[in-house]
C-alpha cells in the first residue's frame, strides 16, 4: 500500500500490473541494502584524559535547557547540550601529543609523590612498566628518562607553568 502513495494513485499502480510493482519494490530493496552494507570509514574514539572524573567541562560550554518545569515533578531530567566549535582549537597534532606527554609526566610524578599502589605503572615515554612507585621513582631519575623528558619539556629554564 505504501508504494501506491509514493508513486501515484492506487488505480494508476493497479493498471501497471504486479510485475511492475515487484520490480519497483525489488529495486528499492536493493538500493536500501546497498546503503546499509556500504563500508564506512572507521571513526577513531578520543577518550578523555581523566575518564571517570566529574566536572571536567567548562561551565561556559554547557547549553542549558530553556524549559522551566515549575512545580511539576520530572520523570527524566533533560540533558544539557555541549558547545563544540571545530576550527577554534588551533592546537596541532604535535602540540597535542606534547601536552598529553606533559600530563603523563605529571601523573607519574603524582604516583611517586602519593605512593599510589595498585597495578603496574607504565612510563609511556620509555615504554617501561614499573610494578611499584619506588621503582618508578628510580626510573624517573635515570639518564634515559631525563633526556626524553627534557626533549618534551624543553630546557629547565624554559619550562612554563600551566
């Protein structure tokens, strides 16, 4: 019945005969299957730095709901939108990698300072797993690690505090 409304009146489609309707339906079915089976480019998922931490968003980027519910009770809270303006973030990929490496180094220093135990800690610069914070502290003092750290951070006098 839906094909009748899409193409013409019911009487007009009836005059075509069942073969024409079958061909139209088959062609439509094939086109839909081609669209559904088409290979798509894989999208890369960008995970946040601190995945399970709350309040990581800038309050200015949140779009609040303009709806005022008044005294009514809500079954489900409305979600707030988030502003994502592409093109404004002019950080290059190299700079983004450098920022991530700086955050990683700070996290390693925090693990050593707070003596956080648990699973082995991986130094991504040196690709080394340290089972304890004490071994991580020793690793952070090695010449190889300090050299890689200096390449990322720059000379000690040129370090910026962010």
